[in-house]
C-alpha cells in the first residue's frame, strides 16, 4: 500500500474523493461560522460526516487497488 497512489488525477475516483473532502470542509466551515438552528445544524453535520466517510472510502480504494495500466 503506497500513499503515492492517492494522486491519480486521470481516475474519476480521485475527483470523487476531492469533491467529498471539499464538501466536508465546506460543511465544517458552515457549522463553525454560521448561526444554525438545531435541525439545520444536525442536517449539515450529518451531511458533512457522510462526505467525510465517502472521501475516506474513496481514498482507501485508491490506495489499496492496483494502479491502472498506463497506455
């Protein structure tokens, strides 16, 4: 398992990981910066956690799968 396999911009899974992590960061910023009420806070927090889990899963798949054949 090599961490250098995370950088695979030619694979769609790489961009899915980037998008999930970006959305998770945006949700974390909203939770810290905006005055959100109870239900809205819970929804944003849940979506941020789901995005974080999706990004981690995509990263795990990129690291553990064999690299795509170049050609």
